[in-house]
C-alpha cells in the first residue's frame, strides 16, 4: 500500500505547480484509487490483489485463465502470488491449523495418502501464520 501511495504521489507531483488544480488532482487521486480498488478483493483469510489474471491460481485451477474476476470459491491463497495475509486473517488460519492438527491425530494407520494431504495443508497454514507473525513483530520494532 505504501508503494502504491508513493506511486500516486509521483504521478501527481508534476501537476502540482501553477493554476488551481486541486479539484483535478483530487479527481486524479480518486481515479487512481478506484482503479486499484477494482483489483483489491477483501477476504476473511487473505487480501486478493487481482492485478494480473495470468498469475491467479484460482483461475489456473478452474481452467479459466481469461476470467476478469477472481474465483473466491477456488481460492488457495497460501499458494497464490497475488494474495497477502495480515494480522486480521490470523484467527482463520490458526483455527484451520488447529482443526487440521486434530484431523491428523484422528487418522488411523491406513490413512497414509490422507495424512500426506493433511500434513501439506497444515504446513501451508503454519507458513502463513509464521509470515503473519513475523510481519507483526517486524512492524512493532
Ligand atoms: S487464488 Fe485467491 S488470492 Fe489468488 S487470485 Fe484467486 S482469489 Fe485471489
């Protein structure tokens, strides 16, 4: 977000000199923010920055690479390069990790394939939690 707002500042700076351009600049800011708002999708487990459909994992999984909107129902944000995770998303991931740990503990000795799938899922959830925690710690420093 900081980089984005710096980008807006950079675009506005050359137009700031001279005549009354406050309204024009405000409109320009609104246009830039609106453009970005169309790409940002807020989810309970992540933010989706849908800037490049060709990089959207959900579209790849669905086989619809030319879609103009993300497919929230197919979202796999832990593996998608367009997703970001923030402290507000931590409870969802912590609950997911907890439930997956419980399922893993309940598996019998014959569930090797399911165990591998759940372990990979748990590892992804833990990586997201670690990333969120590391960012939180970094921001407090
Ligand atoms: S997988 Fe999730 S984060 Fe990635 S583009 Fe699709 S909806 Fe957005």
